[in-house]
C-alpha cells in the first residue's frame, strides 16, 4: 500500500467520493474527525458504508469474472458503491498503470478500507459497529501497550465469530502518538493482529514539546524506531505520517523521498491532492522492477549451481540480503 487517505467518518458523501480518487487504502476516521456528540451517528454511517463496499465488491467481482448482470434488486446505495469501486479500480495500480489500463477484475478490492477507532473502551464500541466483510482492519488511535491490543483482540475475536469471519482476520495498525508509544514500539509491533505500525506525529510532537523544522529531523529518531521495531518483529514497514500542508507538494515530495530512504513504503494523506506525489515516490519504476526480476533470477540460478552468491548485471557480487530487497520490491503491498 502506497497511500492511506484519511476520510471523516461522519460524512457519507465524502466516504463515497473517497472510493474514486485513486488511494490504495482509506482510513475512515471515527476519532479526531468526529465530535463526541456525533460518534453514534458516525458509527452508523460507517457501518452502512462498509456494507455497501462489501456488496459492491462482490457484485463487481462477479461482473469482472463472468460478465453477469447484478440485477435490479440492488439498492441505490449499493449501485453508487459499485460505480465508485469500478471507478476507483482503474485509478492506477502499483505497477504504475494509468486509469483504464487494468485487466478485468484487477481493481476489485481497492481501495482497502480501514477504520481509525477511538482509544480504549470507545474503540471497542467502534469495532462492534464496523467489523465485517467490507473492513480491511482497524487503525488503533493512541496505542501505547500490548495490553491495550490484547484487550481489543479479545473483543475482535467475539465479533468475528458472531459475523462468521475467520477469527484473527481483522488486522490492526497501532498509531504511535506519544513518547510512551514510541518507546514501547518493539513490543507493540509484536502484539496480536498487528499488520504494521503508523506514526501520529501531531500528537507525538505535542507530547515531546517538539516543533518540526523544514527537514523534520526533530522526529528522525521516532521514525527510525518505528522502522526498526517493524523489521525486528517481521511485520510490514510502517505507514509514514501525514503532511498537514497539502498545498506544498514540493515539500511533500522531499519529505516523502526522505521517508522512503528511511525505510517507509507508504504514507498517510489528508487530501487527494497528495496522492499523485506519494504514489510517484513509492511506485517502483519499470527499470527498477526489471533489475529486481533479473537479480532474483540470477540468484536462483546460482543456487541451482550450488552457490549462495551471484553477480548482478553490472558484475557486482551480491548475496541473499541484497536479493531479499529485490524480492521485497517485487511484492510491495
């Protein structure tokens, strides 16, 4: 996943629109974007949205595979979601294809929909409203301990069983938003259901009393900690933090390039205008992919020949560690 676009959970029109803008994933926000008095209504809106997404993807998959008509019994909301999923499916893939270039059915299931839930017991209430077939997982706001994740794990197991889902299928992305969370990152990364970590730098900077400069080096250690904790736990690279100035795309590009060098492989966004820049930075070029495929092939041939090392196309000696990076490039998700 190259991009995760935040969308307020209390605005059904924005939710429907977000499916069409080309993000790889959406983070539907039930936390900061929703006032305390609006939580219940937002939960209901997000639950309805996820139900429409699940129905739309089932229908779109049927259309793509068999060409069948889904019939006239779908509600207008489902028809809107189907149109949105079909439009979003052609918005460009990880291979850099442009809209309309994908094969039939390729885009079904994108964007994946995550929901950011409130911390603590409120998050359990959020989960009860949204867990289902249309949900990729939960982004857990203000995660600070494995105990917090373990409590959520128990709640999710019961919800999955009741919904007929595989227990453990709902993944979580803990948001590290405090000094305590960053220091606990190695343990949190090994917590139940954790797919990857994400930094929430606005809250983190406030907790630390930090003011970010142009090169953002004030939070370099926290960013490196998230990358190190993820790698040590064997989970996917973390989601890079948002850039709140969505009008300064040059600064966004410079920041995103630096984050990629640091080990991040995707970034959270707050505005669709940020998506093309983030996608451009995190999408491997065709020459990069070709070089990676060539290197993997050379290494596999070397193994068949009884050697653990090989030469790349430039005659440089490479080993399994370098080849592992090439394989990772070919399997970005």
